[in-house]
């Protein structure tokens, strides 16, 4: 994975502190829909 290519469109990384496993798929899916590629 080339970070420059991955972060080109949206140069942010989501850092999710306190995320519980039960909510992970839904929250990460929403972040991906918003354009995040690095979580």
C-alpha cells in the first residue's frame, strides 16, 4: 500500500479511541463512505 496514493483524495487518518467492537463495522463503514481510507 502506498500511503501517498491512499491519502491523496482525503489526507486524513481516523483514529478511533474507545471504539467498541459492536460498533466498529458501522462506524468504519460511515468513515469509508465519507472518503476515509486509513483508519
